[in-house]
């Protein structure tokens, strides 16, 4: 009995080691694609934003080892009971039905495990809620079955982002069902606040590489955020079953340099300096006039703006955009 227990322990320890090695080994071997799913990949998509790093840590370092150890432990117990206590090996069964010590243990240990998980779980949850001061805001509106994006800071009115048809996606060498004809474009390294809502039914704004998944609910504005760490194209999908074309309303976020972003905003008829002017005006009062003049000067209205220095940046910027 004693030796079989000992053997069981050794076997369990070995199995844990093998399982962990296999798990981490597969993770290390797989060269997962950035910003999109990897064929035959089993790990989470690589992180390209802080929240995803936190989520991957929670999954890989906290949850997976606990899940693996518990699964192997319970499976080991089952095997032990089957082998040791079947009718043949144990013809005279024990008659007791309770064991206070072991009941206290199997109540307390799971409680402690859950508390341990909760510490990290809440930390992750708080990270999602504690958005750093955003550098820009994008409003994402879910429709049956496409997304609309709007940049209020930059005075870019809503534009529609549809899925790229199969022939166009294949011709362009981009993933069909993930690529969009008009991506959401954001500057690299800037904190983007995404205001998420919907116009008809519930959708969900989800993008794995940034760790995003926020319900888009009609009549309600939800908020999420990300700070893209490197330039590139990142794909997500509507993740709330929303009707017959639910699978055909992808989310494509293109992360570019600040200069490219400014050029893109200008190409959309927006005001690339809109946010900078507003932020400056909010931050320090004396720069209000400067910001107003600068914004107007871009459009060659410097004379009018100069004689009306009391004007705040916002109206001047709005005038400049017209
Ligand atoms: Cu949807």
C-alpha cells in the first residue's frame, strides 16, 4: 500500500512534468502569426497590446498549470481507486463513510485555489477598467452586418467598413473573412479609447491580438482601450451572434506611424491636429490662442483667427475643417 502510494506520487510528478514540457514546447515551437489566427495553432494569439500580455500571463502562468495539475491529480486518484479498490483487489470494503480531516482539506484547498486565482483575475479585470489617459478616441458602431468607425477627436465622420469579398481578398493576399475594405487606422504607441455601441442588435467588438472583447449594445456605449505596440495589420471579428451574416463582419485595425496616421486622417477629410490642439488647449491655458491660430493657419485663415485670439481651439479647428 505504502509503496503503491509512493509509486503513484512519482508517476503523478512525472506526468505533470511531461505535460508541462509538452505544453510549453508546443508554444515555443509554433511561430504564431501576428494579428491573425495561425493554422493548427493551439496557443493564444501573440500579444500586441498591454491587456493581451496580461491576459496571456493569466492564462499561461496562472490558469494552465493549475488546470493541468488538478486534472492529472483527479485522473490519478481515479486510476488509483480503480486499480486498488476494485472488488477483486479489495474483497472486504471499509465500512466508514466520513473522514473529517479529509473533508476539511477538500473544502479548504479549493477555496484557497479559487482565492489565489481571484487575486490575478481581479488584477486583470482592473487593468481592463483602468484606461490610461487616451490619446485618441474611435467610435465603433456595429450594424447588421458591418462596422462603422468614427473619429470624433479628428473630425472624421463615420465611414463603413465592409468585409473584403473573397476574390478581392485572394487577389490582395489577405485573409478572407478577416480583411475589410476600410480598416480602422490608428497610430502606433498611442492609447486608443474605443467607444463601442450598436445600431440594431447586439454585436461584439473583439480583436484577439489586443485582448479586446466588448459588447456592442444598441442604446448603450461601452468603452475599451488598447495601445498597439507595433505597426501592422490586426484582425478581429464580431463575436456576438448577430444574424445571418454574423461571420462576415470582420474588424481590421491597421497600426501605422503617426505621420501615416495624420496623412490618413487628412485623406478622410479630418483634422490631423484636432486632438493635439484640443489636448494642448485643455492642458495649458496660454496655448489656447496659439492652438487656435495654428489650426486656422493650416487652412490659410490665420488673419481672421489672429484678430480673434479669444476663440478657443475647438471652434477654430471646426472652422478650419469647413
Ligand atoms: Cu455582429
